[in-house]
């Protein structure tokens, strides 16, 4: 039976096209205005209020917020082709008076009921008109820092998805509220600026499970409530930062493709889940901050005055509720019937909450449904909420129309208290201080290295000059000595030759004739006199040469003395440089002291942030007049409380001791030291923020080494627990497998006897079993055999972890078969797990029974496993699960398996099992 709906942003075939020109002439269009929210102006009726862990409001002011009633608009869908034919002889069941903001609902041909709403939108109202009167005020409030909610409620097929989620790809005028809201937000905030971020999450609530439309594998997201503030969050949801409109539209298209829909008599594409779009906006408030001073109240060294920037966070939630329907009209059956029941139950819970709020009841049943928990802030909370109810004109659905109108009337009575959420960006300030510390340390190291290099250069140059001077002096002395020796030898040789000549002359004179003796006597005397004169001249020359040599030696001695004075001057310069080096060392010590002071300041900031948070949680919002508390008091207090160091948190231990030092203690010789070190690493690994640091520092390798080498049961138990914590991350799972972790865990399970050690090992293997990429390796390297081997312990905690691992493995295999990547028989069956699963499917312990039931249902979904399961007696357990299981999702899965499997159908028929 053909029906009309605004599903997936388009009218169904046969629906009349809305005349946008006519809508402009028949409706009161809003005055045109540019989209410029006054970010600095207070909300209507009051000045700005803050609700944050680091309030920036003046101490003592009221923090009650701004009162704001839920605004409700009604929108009428035009008749579709079926209604034009079937209801041609009947008038519409509603009459709209948009100029009076009234709606009349016909009881019969004579009587009508009149209702007033904030806005009444006819069937000719354009999408732009709907956005401006319903959503734009909420978007403006979100840009001012408030939370906001836009929600559509109504019977199935009345145009909720068209109003909210139409993409407008074919006609831009048909764009829905989601697209137009993001356009205005991006135009106002410019997310390219680092001070602004806009992120999106897109979810659906299907059969009371929260599923991620941007990541279909994330199909069971838990809802987390802050026990102190009551704020609701979804930490497991995918969050994507938005930079432009095109990427946002692509995300909407992707999420819409993953949303559940079905064909009913009332709507060919009826939504079977509630869609929830969450837009998170974070922006820094300019010109405001918290001033941090040094210990003496003035700027200290290079830190100067620091300000903790204020961050304003707001959230826009757009909710496309699934349509309410009557089973006799929609024709729902089988699984579609179960979906309709779930939808009607959640809408009924929402109606009860709104009734309680409208009547100011002391108890509001928000925990009756996950839908009411998610919308806790939208009704009676701190968000500005705008509701659009969609109705149809057909008199055949007058009852559903009346119910929708009553819902809107009750919602108009709900009052919210609007609050702006602001907080100090202590993380940003810490990052700035860390960067400043790094710069100071780098500059100090650079100056020290440059100074050291200069000292070495000057010392080397002085040494080279001294060596050169000594070498030149030695060469000069040697040359002078050689010259003097040569001259002396030549002079001696000449004297000897002269003496020989003289002797020869004297011999000739003796042999002369005696007669000539007297006559020649006078010439001989003259010759001897001449020889004496010549010798005298030679002696005088020798004396002059010796004096010249002595003078040269004196000059050389003077040069040597001069070089010695130069050397003394060089030594004096070296002493000065050494003194400068000592001064530099003292300056380094002062800088180290300043670095320590800055680190203490970081601890003080964290201390003040925690103190402010505790004060605000207790309702005491009184803050100090400035955040420049004296740090020396905090440091002295630390010294006085040094005996309480054992009570410090693991985070402080991480920062103070250092991860590398903690990991080095894993190899200590003292067993007690190793045990405490392993416990510290295990506690740090429990925090997701520390896991990447531990792995990068080699912590995972050290833990696996402990499993390989240690025989201490306590160390093995704690190390296995730490590996189990790290194995919760997909990247760490692959690292564990690549380093032989599954073989070490299997060996540990074989040798261990302590139930707690086996529980830790089984938990680690169970986490690895949840990774689709590791199935074959887990089976091949003995992971499944190790799990089954640990059932020998019979301890309930160990058996619960074994059952969880088998359930994770079976679920991954089922998902792989669904995606077409695996077609063979289950590896669990090949490893002999069938018997244990069937025996424990009805275990008395709830955790064991729940996991084994889930594993059995996933194995039975695959037709290739049916024969082995039937031979093992699994059919009776599946029938029991489908009838008696306390978990709706497991019971539904068992029912689907029994009704869709030919092998199980044939076996039930053969055994005459009556299952319906």
C-alpha cells in the first residue's frame, strides 16, 4: 500500500509538490536579518552566568542561570496521493490559524478543540521559514555559549526526517535544519582559526542500544553519567572535526545510509531508530584569563605574567525521533513489530518524563529509557530546547494527531535553566609553560656549548703558539751553534797552517851558511815581526766574532724571555676563561633552580584546578580574587607533608619519577622492587592516555620479557594484568602478536596454578580475541587451546574470562562471514570448543552463561557450523535461549538463527520440536 513520507530528504512518489511562492504570500515571513549573534550580550532577562569547573564570574554572584521555556512549533504535512484519493470526500481533521498561532482539531462536524503554540506552520511553509522560527534562535544561543536541542516528534510519515535531515542536493531551498544550522555555525565561527573547533557525532538509538552511524562496527556505545554534575556523555562515539560544509554533508549522507528503515503501510521508508546529531563547539574567549605570578608577586625571569585562557564549550543536539505508530495501521510484524514496540516504549518513557516536568513532580523517571537519559539536559536541564511536532491532515489518523498535539502542549510547560559552560584551559597553559621550558633549556644548552667551544678554541690556539715558539727557538739555537763551530774550526785550521809555515821558515834559516848568518839576521827578525802582527789581527777578528756571537745569544735569550711572557699571558687568559666557565656553571645551576620552580608552578596549577573543581562540585563557587596564590607556601607545605608521598596519585608519580626510570626497575635484582615496579606499570597501563607512552618507551617489550624469564607467581600475575590493559587498544594488540605475546601468554597459562594469574592471562587473550585481523594467528599460535586449557581451574572468574574470549572470537567470525571474507568452518569448532560452550550455556553464573549463550548464537548463525552444533546437542540450548534468555538481544539473535537456518529448521521438524 503506497504511502507518503519525507524520508531521506525526498517526497515519496505521488506527493504534491509544495508551492514555495504561495507559502511566501500566505505566511508571515520573518524580517530579513543577517546572522550575527551578539556573543557579548547577555541572554534575555539576565546577565551572563557561568557553569564550569573554572568559573570566570565574579565571586559571590548568582549562578542559577537563565530561565527558558521549551518552545514548540507545529507543522502540517500536505496530503499525499493516497489521502487525496481515500479522503477526497472528507475535510481535514485540523484547521490552522498561523496569524493567531492557533490550531483547531475537529471532534466532529460541529465541535473543535483549539490549541495555541509558539509557531504554527502550514503545509505551504518553506524549509527556510521552518528553520528561522524553530532552529535559528537555538543556534544563536549555542554560538553564545549555551547548550541547545532541536527535536522533531510526530506520527510516522508526517515529515520529521524531511524537516531535519533533508540534504537539499537537488534543490538548495529544500535543505533541512541540520544543514542550515551547520552553514550558520561555520559562517560565524570560521573553524580554520585554531581558537575554534567544531566537531560532530552522529548516532542512532536502535532497540535500546546506542549505535554509531559514522562507524557501524561500534554498535553498543555506553552512556556515562557524571556522578557529581549529572552530565551525560558518550565517550565511545566517533567524533569528527568539521572544517567545511561539504565534509559535513558527506557525513550526514554516510550516517543516513547506515540508519535502520523499513517499509510499512504508513511509510515506505519508516525510520526504525531515533537519530541523534551532536555538534560540539569549543572557542576561546578573547581578552579574559587567569593571571599567574611568580613567588614574590612579580614576573620571574623569562616567565613574565601568564594567563590561563578561558574556553567556552557548547553543544547543539538535533534529534530525529522515530515516528509513533499503531500496529493495526502500520501492519508491522515479526522483527518490524519488535522494532515498533521498542520505539513506542521509548516515546512513552519520554512522554512520562515531560508529564512529570510539566506537573513539577518530585520524581522524573529519566532512567526508564536510554532516550530519556540522552535527553536529560534538553527537558528540565540547562539547554535551550525547541520542539517541532509534525502532523498529517487525514481524518483517519485523528487519534495520532491528537496525541501528538497533547505531547506538544505538555512540552510547552517545561522550564529549563540555561547556563553557559566556561572553564580555564589549564592544559593549554601547561603546554605553553612546557614550550617555554624547552626553549630556555635549549637556549642554555646552546650557549653553554658555544662557550665551551670558544674556550677550547682559545686554549688550542695558545698551545699551538707556544709549541711553535719553542720549536723556532730550538732551531735558531742549533743553527747558531753550527755556525760558531764551523767558524771556530776554520780559525784553528788557519792558525795551524800558519804555524807550520813559520816552522818551515825557521828550519831553512838554521841550515843557512854561517857566514850569511849575521847578514840575514835582520830580515828574519822583520819576518817574525810581520807574522806576529798577522796573528794579532787574526786574534782581534776572532774576538770580534765572539762578541757578535755573544750579542746574538743575548738577543735569542731576550726572544725566549718574550715568548715566556707570552706564555704567561696565555695562561692568565686560560685562568680567566676557567673562571668564566665556573660562572657559567653557577648560572646553569640557577637556571636549573628556575626550571624546578616552573615545574612546581605546574603542580600548583593542577592543585588549584582540582581544588576549584571540588569547591564547585560542593556548590561553593567562591574563588580567590586572583589566581596568583603564593607558590612558596605550597612548596613549604609539600616539604611538611613529605611523609604523605606514598599517597600521591599515579599521575604525579609518572611525572615526578619518569617512565624510563620506572621501566628500568623491572630489571632490578631485588624481587620486591620488581613487584612494585610491575604494579606501578600495570596501574599506569589502566589509563588509556598512558598506554601509548608505555609502549613507545619499551614497556610492552619489558612486560613480555618478564613473562618469558620470571618464575615469581606474583610478578607473572601483575605483568599479565598490565598486558591485558594494553591489549584493549587495537594497535597494541597487533604489537603483542608480532612480539610473540600469545605464545608467552599460552605458556604462562600452562605453568600457572593461581586462579588470579589465570584470570589475568585469560583476560589478555580475551581482549586479543576481539580483533578481526588476528583470528587465524590466535588459533595457529595456540591462543584458543590456551583458553580452553584454563577451564581446568574451574574458578568462576577464570571461566567468565574464558567465556568472554570465546564470545569475542565467535562474534568476529560471524561478522567476517557477514562481510564475505570468511567462508570456512569456525576455528572454535576445529579447536574443540563446541562441547565446553554447550555444557556452560546454562551455567549458574550469569557472566559465564551470558557469554556462552552469545558465542553459541553467533556460531549457529553460520550454516557451515550447523551440522557440528546439531551433533553436539546445541539445538536444545538454542531453543531454550530463544524462549527463556533474560537478555533481549541474545534471545532475538537465537530466534533469528532458528528461523533462518535450514539445517536447524529441518532438525526441529524431524524431532517434532514445536517452536514459534
